[in-house]
C-alpha cells in the first residue's frame, strides 16, 4: 500500500517523498510501513494526513533527514516529544486534530530549522509557549482553537512573517506584537477584540490585516502610517455601524456644502463680493489626498467618508482618514504634504 512521489525521475530521488495520505491507516499499520521503508534517511517529505492514528509511532524518527511532516486530520490527541529528534524539520502541519496544550511536545528548541508550524483546528486553550523557542519560525497558524490571549513574549519570534490566530477567543492584543517587524500578514478575525494597540504601527512590512468579526469600535490612528498595508478587512465590527451612523446623523453643515460646490465646480468669486470670514473659509479648503477622490474638505469637517469600489465587487467606505485634515502635513512651498501613506483597500462589507 506504500505510495511514493518523487520530485524528479532520477532514481536517487525516488523516495524523497512518502505519501501515505487518505489510506485510513492506524498507528500499528503505519509503524509496519515505516520499518519496511528502504533508505529512510533519503526521505524529506512524509505526508500522513487523513489517517486514523491513535498516536504517531516512534519509528518516524527513522526519517532522520525529514524536512516536511504532515499529520493533519488524523484524530491525534498528542504530538510526542520524540518529534524533536527530527532536527532537520522545516514544516510541521498537525491541523484539524484533537490536540490540547498538554499534548504538545514540552519543548521545540531542538528544531532550529522549523519555519512553518500549523496547529489550526485543534483544542488549544492557551498560546503555545513552545513556539517562543523558535526564533527562526516564519509561518505560525493557530486559527480555530480556543486561545484566550497571545503570549506577551511573542516578540521573541523575530522572523515571523505570518501569524494566523483567527477563530479564537482573544479579547486583546499585547503591545509587544508590534515588535514583530518582519510580519507581513496578521489574521485576527473572528475573535472578541474591542481595540488594537497603537504599537501595530510598528509593523512596517505588514501587507494584510484581517480584523473582521470582532467587537472593534475604533482603530488606532497610527494605522495610516503602514505604507505597505494593502488589505484591511473590517466587516462585522461595531465601528462599521459607527461610520454609517456618522454619515446619517452628522451631515456636513450648509456652509460646508455650499463651499464644496464653489470649490469643486470652480465657481469664480471676488474679494469684494464676500465677507472676509467667508473668504478665509474658502481659502481653508483642502483637496482629499486620495488620488481617486475629487472631494474637498474644510477644517471644521475633518472626518469625511468616501465610497470606492473594492475589486469591482463591493461598495465600501474607506477609512475616514483618507479624506481628513489628519492626512495633511505642513506645507513645503506651495504643496501640501501627505503625512502618511494611504491604505489602498479597506473591506468593511
């Protein structure tokens, strides 16, 4: 029943990948397969997902040069300590099992090459402290568990590029998360978050921030300084209701509406035609820094929502800061300076 897939047709690489997935093997039968494997030291990838394992047989350590181990969807209730003997392991996937915090290896520090760890869809109630021993870890997937908080020492995983911890029970995010400056994707959706720390602005390489299905009522204004952020998902949060409410119950004044018409339509006027106060007001107009927005705003209306298309599928309000005096810095010559790069895509609906 043993199945092999090679990366090339060369006979020397014929056993680099051992694929025993979807065979509904139990642990004893799997052990028998392992002991019959020829040249286990040549195996680099071992795929075991979708089997019926009460445990991982200790004979797995025969694969001394194993780089990838996938034991997802196997019904496992424990990851044994002897997995730490697979010192060349780069990727370990054990998603969709029945793992609790007590059933994880006591330490992972003997896996210095581990770059990806997937423990999504298990029964973890706490952030696994073992991952703090993996400073070289780049991808950490913990979604679909019951984790209540992120360890404050999360900053130790300095190489982390993706942290996915959606579908848990988080009520807050530690400020130390802002020290993960290599982070490119942060998935916090489907939790119980009411706010985010301002230190999130330190994640200068962040491209994707998924926050939908939380209890967020506000965002730190510092978020607009994330110049690489191209995806921000906010749907199903109370702050979306607030945006709509602001537009409904706090409309611009008649003065501002009239002044916008004058400016946008370029209606000519002379100094002798208007009171000095109105002239000063008209002169205070700012054009929105969003290049796709032809709008004008005034100092007394610093928060103003504009609508844009999102991938041609949604009609979405951008963050209020996109059409706000908060976007404008001091003048340099005759030019107004944008104080922060604009978020390109904001998904609210």
